C-alpha cells in the first residue's frame, strides 16, 4: 500500500495588528452592546425595586452601552482607513466580490463549505488565504447593518443628550416621523441579525479550523495562518507579507 503524501505548509503573516485589534475590540463591543441592550429593553426586577435615588444600576448599564457604542464607531472608522492602508487580504476590494470570478468563488464556498458536497477534483487554490468570498461579502452587509444600529441608537439618545455627536442623528427621528417605537423596533430587529451572524461566524471559524487545520482561529490572535508552500513560492510570491523564518534562523 503506497504511503500517503504529506503537504508542505508554511506560516504566513496574513492579518496585521490593526486588523486584529479591530476584530477583538469590535467583537467585545458588540457582545456587551447586545447584553446591555437586552437589560435596557427588559430591566430585571432587581434593577427597578426601591427608590430610584438609591439605585443607579441601570444608569451604569446605559453608560457601558454608550461606551461600547463609541468604541465600535472608533474601530469602524479605523478599519475603513486600514482598508486602504493594509495588505492585500485586508483591502477594501476584498469585500466586493461582485464580478464573475467573485460569484464563482462564492458559489464554490456555498456548495463545498456550507452544503458539504464532495469536489470531483480537489484544487487547493480554491481555499482562500484570507477571507473567503462569502465571508467577505457578509462583512460588508454587517457594516451597513452596523450603520443602521448606530443611526437608530443615537437617534433614541439624541433627545436627552447635550453632546453634539448624538444630536447629529436627530434626522433619523424626523425620518421615522418622531415615532420612537418604530426606531426602537428597527434597532431591536437589527440586533437579532448580529446575533445570527455571530452564531454562524463562530461555527464556521471552528469548522474551517478543524477541517482545514490552517490556524483559522489562532490567526486572529497571532496574525499567522498556514498556507501551502506552493502558493507562497508561486502565486503569492510577490505579495508583501511576512513569512516566518525557519526555526534554524
């Protein structure tokens, strides 16, 4: 029986530090925004019992909510800048796979990654080095949903705020005819899209990490993924990203 062939993989520096900072700050901000948002919408009885002058727990919850919202906006602005300053895998063009080649890659991901169909002929070049096309396009959609969350959230905050930034979103109240219940409903429904995205995103990250074994999860901590040597020495040879030196060096 012939021995199974082994493939040569090398560690490639894919995700630069600013992108990793963005990922984790954004992830934790969204997590706490969801948790505090639920508490604000449905305050537990322990927060509403007793004299309001003696209990400010809900006030602290709202403060955390606002801090996380500002943190989310700050890193979003930073990510937009880095979409022009970062490497090939972090560039804004990645998030618009809307040409024929991009649609073919998305269909490949849907067929073989999501519906788990077997490929007739395996081609390692079909495995994306950075974001796959479906993931990249989903991030673009989430970016616009984040704008909806920001607009509706600060629209509700604007009437009681004395700072100029929330006041910039008063036009949203005008757009909804001053109906805060509608704004709150849009804000709430959009939050569920974020929850759905988180569940799918975490599942697929761990799934690909297990299936491909290329450091999908750890890459957002270290920045390194495992890439076939043929790609580094061939199609990616001229790309500007670090390749970790051998242990001997």
